[in-house]
């Protein structure tokens, strides 16, 4: 396959939208952690501590999702530069690495969604009692 400037450029809007979604998840979880922390200080309830610990895990995953997406974005830009200076072999290698980091980011996103769904189902079970 012949790599040209338009191929890595296609990643720019996809990665940008992905990063916006990741940032929205981060902000929502950060707000929830602050709210739960305030409740925990008032009540010291053990279930709140467990929720906060699980949110800490999810926050770490989101941090890694964002880092992987940023690296993918940066490598896509490097790829475009390498194409521009006609270093095609390096451009192909760097673009491949960029795609790997994008896939890592998406896999981490999948795992975080699974944890989020699990947490919500536990919360719903607690409400049924």
C-alpha cells in the first residue's frame, strides 16, 4: 500500500473525537469522586469507600486511554512529516505504531466501559434490596 498524506490525516478527526469522549468520561468520574468523597467524609460508609476505589481504577484506565490516544495522534503527525520529507519507510513504520496505540486506546476504552457497566449493575442490585 502506498502511504500518502491523506491516510494519516484521516486519523486526526477520529482521534480528536475519541479524546473528547475520553475527556467527558474523565470529567464525569472526577465529579462523582468529589461527590462521593464528600459523602464519605460525612458518613464513613464502607460501600462509598469501595465505590471510590473502583472509580480510582477507572480513572487510571481513562488516563492510559488518553495517553495512548495522544501518542497515536502525535505519531500520525510525525508520519505526515515523514511523508512530506519523503522518508517513506519510516513513515510506514511510524504510522503502524500510531495505529497500534490507537487500538490500545480503544481496547482500554472497552475495558473501562465494562467496569462502568459492572458498577452500575451492582448499584442497581443494591437498590432492589
